[in-house]
């Protein structure tokens, strides 16, 4: 049986939060590349980061369901447990252990500067809710996720750039203070569709966890629903098809999605259309074509939950073995007395 690459290989780590149903943004911005490229060219780990889902108000049963669903979708999207390691964050204690050391490395000010924190905290307050402390410390846990594995590269969508910058800063600072312990990771983004926008509000990201769903294509939406969402996408004033993210964000987003789904170039594709209607129709069909195999494979895997569980169990065991020596070394480096 082929085993994931280990010692000496380049290491890749990335994750997805089970805070809602996964979207076309997750797929085009991250998962598709993990399956097509990353798992083949490195020793790669992909994680359902369930602890991160507890940073906002959550329903325990829903988080549990979404965690299994996200893991199933990662496999349905083509992650192969014989090539890479797929697991659930809370199954590997090393993440939380290292997160504490990252909290002791980061400053309060740099955490408060995180755009996602500011936006989510403001939204929570506007709803009259309270902001969990873990929402503020989230980037420390994310840095721990990455640094525990000696990760060289982190393939993510553009929205994660600031968190990754902070991760690099923390790695450098820790190494300077306590001696070389962590690899300083690089971030990679896809060339097209690094930021898929909401079809109803093309100036904000297509995010899985907000309430208005008409502009969000979920990977498990029925084909008719996908078609409707794309055909009803908000377009811009004017009628000629040009790729201009500033002036025509709605049309640019459709062109980006179409390009990502058909391996085309969004600017060149603009020249092939003279009406919004035709662009939407082709985009809807292209999205359906890309999602069809994922949906089909998901249906097969969802019928075999014990298989998915066994993949996660083996993945966690492998991940634990990879993370423990480095996290133990970090504990010693900061001055904690070794257990034995
Ligand atoms: P999250 O859904 O926030 O857990 O994100 C999981 C991965 O999907 C991360 O690499 C994100 O950067 C990526 N991602 C999420 N939403 C989008 C989007 N709308 N466009 C591109 N990438 C995205
Ligand atoms: N913060 C990421 C997101 O919201 C999810 C995440 C958590 C992650 N830990 C990670 C991504 C480590 C890459 C690497 O999308």
C-alpha cells in the first residue's frame, strides 16, 4: 500500500472550519488545488479544524455533523488517504498544547489588528452577543496548527493572508527567543478564484457561515438550486462584458468562476461574451460540471461513514506522530521541565 511521503519531503498543511456547509469558494480557492496538486507534490496534511468552529456561538450537534461532512467532502474532492493525511484537529492534542505557547509569543495588540477578528467581533456585538475570547486568540491556534508540523507551505484562499503573515512573525520571534524550533512557512494562493465573491453581494467574500444564502453556492446544493443562484447573480450597470473588479465586481466574479471552472483566463473570456445572460448560463453549466463528480463521490462516501471514520482515525494517529516531537521540543525550549 502506498503511504504518504514522510521524512525529507516538503510539508504542506491546510485546514477548513466546520462552521457551515462548504462552498464553491472553499473548493475553487483551496480544496481543488489540495487534491490536484498539493497531495501529489509534498507530504501534505489536511485538517478539519473543529476547535476553530467554537470561536463563535455554535450548536454542538451541528458542529459534529459538519465536521464529518467536511471530512467526507475533502475525500469526495479527491484527497487520497494513501497520498496525504486527512484528520480532525481536536483528535490531535498537540494543536491545543502548542497554541498556548503561541499565546505566550504573540502580543495582545497584534491579535486585535486581525481584520477577521475586527469584522467578526463587530458582527457579534451588533447582534447583541458577546465576543468569545477564543475569537481573539484564534490566530495563535492557527499558527500552532501550521507550526506543529514543520510546514513549508500553506495553500489557502486570499482571505487568510493576514493570519499567515502573523504565523510567520510568531515562528521567527519564537526561534529568535528560544532557538531554532519552527520552520517559517510560505503562503500560496490559487492563480484564479483566490477570492470567490458572494453572488448577491460581489463586494464581499462568498463565506459559508452567514445567514443570506442566495449568493452562496454550496458544494452539496441540488443542481437546480445552483443554476438558479448563478442565473440570479447580481450583475452591474451596463451590459458589455468586461473584467473589471473595481467597476464591475459582479461580472468580474462570474468571469473568475467561469475561468476557474474551465481552466480559462478571465480577461480573455470576457471577450467571448456580449451579454450577461449568456455569461451566466455558461457559468452555471461550468459550475455544475465541476461539482457533479464531487456530489456523486460524496453520496457514495456518506453511505460508508465507517470508512470515513477509519480514515480520520489513521490520519490523527499519523498526524500526532509528526507533531509531537516538535511540540515537545518547543515545550523544552521555553523552559518547561520535561516530564521524564
Ligand atoms: P474556511 O471556510 O474559512 O475554513 O476556509 C477554508 C479554505 O477555503 C481557506 O483556505 C480559505 O481561504 C478558502 N476560502 C474560503 N472562502 C473562500 C472564497 N470565497 N474564495 C476563495 N477561497 C476561499
Ligand atoms: N483560519 C482558516 C480559515 O478560516 C482555517 C484554518 C485554521 C487554517 N487553521 C489553519 C488554514 C491552518 C490553513 C492552515 O479558513
